[in-house]
């Protein structure tokens, strides 16, 4: 503010000085305009001074209000700290009083205090067993009651003390019960929702739903259906037990681990899981095996029918087109008047024509039987590559990460052997039957040549 006033005074002085100088140099009519300028400057200076003083008053007023508010907040903080200190002192006094009363309680309780400690320990040990018991689905609330009694800081009443033996007695009775009841079962619906189902319980060991025979277990105090059910023979046995008449003896599965064995059994890989473990190579092996077996069975049936027909023709000596031997007889009938050497050559020619038909598909079966184990070896190598890749990326700490590669390696080997063994057997049988049919042709042809030679000898 002082700097502003000084500047204005300097400006006014300069203006007066300049005005005086101008007065001496300009005509008299210019002095009136300079006086107006000086008056305007003075008015502006007074206006600025008034505005600055108003701002100063407002600033001082705001400062006073803030100081008043700050003082009020300091008083509130001091009052709050006082209340907090009072509460802290009261809490400490209460803790001291509680400790004194607890010591007095223990002194007065005497042997009862030791009994109470043993009771609470027994309740805490029994509570998890009762909570995860299948009987708790039918008799709910037992575990929660024991938990409240075990964690209470007050002395239990006679009724509270009776809860533990009652819960244990109920558990013992439930072990001998085979009955059904209604309860809520989690993950039982089509989309995994909770539904109320009729449950059939065998003691406290295992339970199934009456509708659908789905095995259930206790999880966190709630009935829950197994994610993967045990095999169907277990379900059928439980179904027979549910529908059994009075006095009827039925063999049914019992899980002494209360669901752990059934859960593990349900997680065992099924046949489809093992097929999927083989991957693409496994599907190729299965395809080749199916094609080979069908082809081998077709070949085996056809060669057996052909051999039977040839044996009938060998007895009847009837020429025709029904089987290779009949066609050989047909050639003999067509050239029976030719010389022995010519006849023999014609019969050999016909036998050579019939041999590919008799041995048809034998080479294909042999190739398939050889390729199947090689494909199994290929799948084994691929599976080991997958395993070592998992070890390289994740390390060898978790065997589950290597399970896929090992499963593929083993399953493709098994598939290759399962495809090769029956193909080899079928090929051996078909090859033996083909050799038998070819040998029959050779024998019959040799007999025809010998008969022709004998006839020529007699005629000579």
C-alpha cells in the first residue's frame, strides 16, 4: 500500500513538472487540458487507495475468523483426547477387574475348572468330526452348539454340559442306522444348484440320493454331491439296498473314510479319459486297428467259406466258376485232350491266377500289424517331449504338470500293442488258411496231371 502511494506521488510530481515545462513552451489555451489530466490522475489515485484499504480490511476479517475456527477445533480435539484417555483408563481398569475376577473364578471353581477345561478340549476335538458326519445332515446344529459352548467365557450350565454326551450318543446311534431322510444337497442340479433331495444313508459311512443314486458327502457341514461319481456298479448296489425288503441281505459298498475313497475312486480315469490321453496319435492307432480287424475278419470269413467250397468241389470234381478249385477243374476239362506237359502248364497258369485272390489282403494285414506298434512308439516319443517341455518351463516340483505327457507316452504304447497283437493273430490265421487253399489247388492239379499221364500210359 505504501509503495502504491509513493508511486502515485512520483507520478503526480512528474506530471506537474511536465505540465510546468509545457506551460512555458505552449500557448495559454493548453494549460486547461493539463489541469484536467492532473485532476483525473488524482481521482484515480484516491480510488486505488480506497480499494486497497477495503481489501486489507477484508483480509484482516478473514484472518480473525480462521483463528477463531482453529481455536474451536483445538478445543474439540483436546476434549476428544480427554475422552479417549478416559476410555483407555476405563478399559485398563476393566481388564484388571476381569483378571481379578478370572483368578477368583478359577480359585473358587477348583476341580470343576479342570473338568471344564477337559470338557472344552473334548468339545473342540469332537466338533470337526460331528460337523463333517453324514448324521449331521439329518441332525443339524450339533456342531454349532458345541462350538458356542467351547468358546464361551462363562461357566456352562448343566444343559450345556449335557450337549457333548448327547451329540456323541447320537453319532454312535447313527452309525448303526440305515435310513432315508430329506436334506438340501449342493451341486446336485443340472447346473450345479442346491436342491432338496431324499437321501439314503448307510450309517455315517456313505449316502446316496434316492432319485438318481448319486453319492454325496459332507463338506463344511453341508451335503454335497461328488463332482465325479464312482462306477456304476456301486450305484446299482446302493439301488438294490434302497429297494431291498425287510430281512433281505444285500451286498453294498461301505466307505470307512466317509467319502474319501469314493471320491478318489470317482477321480480314476475312465476308458474315455484314457483314450483321450493318447491324443491324435492314439486316434490314428485306433482307426488303423479297427480297419485292420474288420479287414482281417472279412478275409478270415471269406477264406473259410472259400476253403469249404473247395473241399466240396474236391469231392464232387465238378467244374465251374464258384471257387478257385472249380475253375481249375474247368481248365482241366477244356484241355484234358492235350498233352501232359501242356495240361500241366495250363493248370499251373490257372493256379497262378488264383493265388492272388486266395492271398488277398494278407499283405495289408501284415503291414498294419507292423505299423501299429511303430505309431505307439511315435506317441511315446511325443509324450516324452511334452513331459520334458513341462519340466523345462515349470520345473519338476509338481508331478501333476508332467502327467499329461506321461499318460500320452504310455497310452499310445498300449494302444499300439493292443492293435498289433490281434492283427498279428488274424494275419497268421488268414495266411495259414491261404496256404491251405493254395496247397489244395496244387494237390488237385497234381492229381489231375497224374491221372492224365496214367490214362496216356494205359492208352499206349
